[in-house]
C-alpha cells in the first residue's frame, strides 16, 4: 500500500492513497486509531449490546435496537448494495478492513477499554450501515406520535398539534449559501452548523481524503466512510440540515399467540403470520434479559403490551390476544440506505454532480445546499418520504386499515432557486409538504436578516452569523411581562423593568439573560402545573427510552410561545402565571449571569467525574447560536453546534471549520480537546490543504 497520513496543526488527518479503495481503508484505519473507544461504543449501540458493558441503564436502548431490527436491516441493505452497486459495497468493505486493522492500536491508547474490561470487537461489512441507522433512527422523531396520541386521548382531539415545535430530541441545524454577487471574492460561500446532542468524543470528524480521483475536505461521521453531510472538493461544496420531514410510521397492532407458539397479526387482509423469535440481552452486573422480537407486515414491533405499556408478552391472558406498536421505516421496507451516494459525492465537481448523487439518498431526509466555482447553486430536499394518509404523520394508525398503507413510489422532493442567498434552519419552508412539526422561524429569519445586511461577505465575517445571540423567541413572553404591571412588589417590579430594558441577547456574561431564563423557567413550571394539563402529567404508557418526547415539562418549555396565546389555559390564568413568576424571581436570590448556569453537558459513555470542567455557554434554543437546555428544569445544555464550517469557493484554504473538542478521542492526547477554546469563542480553525504545510506521520 502507498497510504500517507499527514496532520495539520490541530491533529486533523489528511490522507493520501493511490485509489479510492485504498483511501477508504486509510480512513477506516486512522479513525480506529484516533477514535477506537467511540467506534466500539457505536458498534455496540448499533447491535443492541451496550448493556453488556455499560450496565442496566442501557437496557432500554438495546431492547429498542433489537426489536427495531436495526442490525438485520443493515445486513439487508448491504446485500442489496452488493447486488446493485458492487463497487460501493467493496469501498465500504475496504473501510471496514481499515477499521479492523487499526482497532488494536487505537484501543491500546484508549483508557476506557481497560476501565470497562472491554476488548475491541470485529467490525463486519454491514456495521457502518448499522451505525448509520442507529445514529439516525430517531431523527424524524417518531416518538412524537406517541405524544400526540396522549394529547388527543387525554386533552382532546382539537389539541393534537398544540405542542408542535422542534424540541431537544430533534437534530436540527443552521445552513446558508451566499451567491458570488454577495461576497467579497465574487465566489459563493456555504456555511452553517449542525445541532446535535454534544458527545465526547464529537459526532463529527474533520478529515481530508485525497487520491488521483478526488481531493476532498469535510466532516465525517466516525464509523461511516466518505463525507456524507459536509464536504468541499475544491470545485464544489455541499452541506445539509434536517428537513424535519415525517417518513416513519407507527401502527397499532393486534397480535395473537397460536397453539404452536407462533404469532399472528391482524392486517388489512385479515390475520397473517408474523415473524417471531427471542433474543437474550446480556447485562453487566445483572441477569440476562430475554425479549421476544416480532415483525408484522407493517414492520418490527417496538412496543409490546396493552396500549404499549411494555407489559407481559401475552397480556390477553387465555385468549392470547394483545396490542402492540410497530414501526415502519424506509430502509426496512426497501432495503436501500443510499450509501451509493457517498462515493459519488467525493467524485463531484459541480452542483449538477451533487444534485445527481443525492437523488439516491434515503435516510435521514435532509435539505441540501451546494455551490461550485462555476457559479452553480443548489437548494433542495434529498431522501425518501413515503406517500400515505396524513393521519399516519400525526398519530398511531390501525394496522388493519388499508387506508394507511404506503404508496409504491415516494413523494416528489421540493427544490428552489437560490437568489442572493438561501437559508435552511429547520423552519417550515422548502420541506413543508413533507412534515408536520418544524422549528419556529426565528433562526431562519435572523440568519436572513443578517445576510441581507451585507453584500461583501467573507469567511471571516461569516462567524458573526454563527455566533449571533439575539433571542427573538423571547418577544412573546416579554409582551406578557409588560402586561404584568399591576400590584407587583418592588422587587418583582424591578425584575420587570430590567427585562423590558433587556436587549434580548443570550450572552454568557449577561445578568439580564440569566434573569430572563429564571422568569421563563418559573413560567414554564407553573404552566405545566396548571389544572388544564393535569391529564398529561400522568406518565405515558410507553418505554422509558421515549420519555424525552413524552414528558409534559419539556413539551411546555419548547411550545411556550404557542401556549402563551393558544391552548386550554385561559388568558387570565396565563397573565397570573407570568405575574407569579415575576414575584418568585423577585423574592429569591438574584439569578447569576446566563453562562454560570447555562453550561455544556456533553454525553459520554463513561461520564467524567469532573463536571466542573465544562464551560458556560452563550446562546439559547432559538438563537442562531443554538444551545438548548430544558427551561424550567435545567439550564445545562446537551445540544448545540456539533461542528461549524465555512466553505469558500474562491479559495478552499480560506475555508474554516471547528468541532467542540478535537481530532482525537484519546484522553490526554494534545488534540483531545484543543479546539474547545476556539469553539467557545466562535472561531474557526483554518482548513490547510498545502501538503507542504502538513506534518507527515512516520510508520
């Protein structure tokens, strides 16, 4: 092999090889050496085996993954890929070979293996596809349908969509493309930041992949070959955000046990056999758990028991009948995951190439933007959205009703012309025909407002958009605060006056932002405690895994703008709640500056005992600098920018990128968290492409 590995000043790997297959091997190997622990965790998560080394807390995830048949779906998709696109299948295998070649070396440097007693396992050719599925299976937020079911049944059908918004369980993003006539160079810029749960190590890996066929820089997902989401080939650059499309369905199933132990499910054509088998989940420090895995003609059963309460296998007793919930998702139905797009993107030279490549995309459904050095611009949706009855998008639907079947062909995908600039920020817009719940318009509108303010954009000035802390979503609560003037105590009146004079910026050092957050939290808690929502405070009868989508408090927090003016809580009660919140905050200790309580809270498979190390953050959920907490319950932020980037089509070396931590997943490595200070300040690390300015690794 003729693989060469170079590093820039931030430890980012730049790989060079003689052909795409050798380069895929190199990408797999360097990822295993830099991120062995992360890859091992992701492999286990994709297989539903994390409880075997992380303990009973992971049992809910493992049960879901196995019941949803993620690993089996990945195997199916690989078989389909091998039959329809053998070169891409071989390319994926080369990546896996590289991972297996580098794992032992990577594991020897990662202390987590010794801490857990875990030995690195072997990746299979289908493992990257399983990792992709496990990473994105919750992106479309199908558990929200469980929530709407509870709202409709307990609060009333008319309130089914009352809480519609993008909550912290949804992966969002900002993205924008600026055409050449609005930049200083005359060439386009593509910029943005994906919003994900922040994990340590990070969910994105800066990398460069170079061979005679292409030379691409971008952000990879560790465990996945190529650059699926964000890349710059030199002549064309692309980026995505979550389209907020709805493409997964939940069916109410009726099942029955047969005398021979088999299972039947009631479908549109009557009772039919369902596939069923048992699996054993090993649990560190506990007894193994045996689960039954059932799949009907709609899809795998993910919730078993009457009304989906996770009860006994045969809750119907002597009759042997019971209810369950099945999940239908495109890759399970079609055997397609869209991995053929990945090498095609690396070979792209124009927006036309990118456009043609992403025609084959499946999951998740994304809004994509691209620009090239010829002046080409692209703004479209990519992915597979089934055509079916609208009720499928809202709630659970009966499996035995043929009106809820999927049409043979997916929905057409919207696109639009780029004029000056285009923004994508999960709001109701381009992808509106494909979804139900979207982000409020605040981030998209604010980015558009900022972009309109200049026709001379540069990569350097673009960082001011990334870091904007204006919080438009505060306006409605501030209006309610303004109404709450009568009868306030002197201390509450002082709180009110400060808020009405506040500039709405969620800066980390802002005491007024901290004051606003305290009042908002008090309003949310009182609103969630109102008698109108009493029925929704009862726990939903679904597995613990789905609780982030089913808890009333977070739902109220993220729908606060709507609930202040709409819903079952009378307007007079809303005004009283705001008045009481002002009194509560006024009577207590003065809230700290926003960044004192709004601190980073990354997810780690093995939590770090030193929680105090995590810094305070600026921004808020609806700011362009999106740093989400759960108002009313915690100011800690677990969801924020998992990366930021600016792709310059005039000069790739003027591009910039940043991740929250660093290139290495190894504690103690110089590049483990060296980018965190830049990320905190909103700065970008330079993209270096001159091989002379990189350091070659030996061996």
